C-alpha cells in the first residue's frame, strides 16, 4: 500500500475500532451542506488537501467544489477543516457510481 504519511494516518494505526475500509479504499465526498455553491467563499478543504484532489469550478452563483476521485487518497485531512461538516469519507466504488449517475442526470 502506498498511502501518504500524515499525522492522521500515523495515529490511526493506534486507535481500536477504526473503520474497516483502508484509507486507499475511501475517498472524500462533498455533500449538499457545502457553502461554496451558495456564494460563500471558504475553500478550506481544498487548502487542506495535500494532493490537490479538491478543486473548485467557477459556476453561476459561486464556485462548485469538485473532487478528483483518481487523485484522492482518502486521508481525511479535509474533514476537520470543513466548518459545516459537509465532507464525509465514502467507499471509492460508491463514490464513482454516484459521480457517474450525477453525470448521466445532467441535461
């Protein structure tokens, strides 16, 4: 496994009862609570992401957060910095399916 060494990953090894999926099997998922699409500039998650997996697309009404699933390591560094708890870790396969379904639903 080629995981990025972060403070979170270092201490994760010593916590009992950790989630069953390894960090490489999880990715960040940005939920509806994100304030960026509502015109509030935050971008803390993008700044916290060491691999730059979280990017922002300029859209009408504000920037839209975008997660590059192929780049995301699932480290979770973006979770604690989100002021509205809009980010969660999800299984990589489910996140890929959700992105595919959302793309199909767009006109």
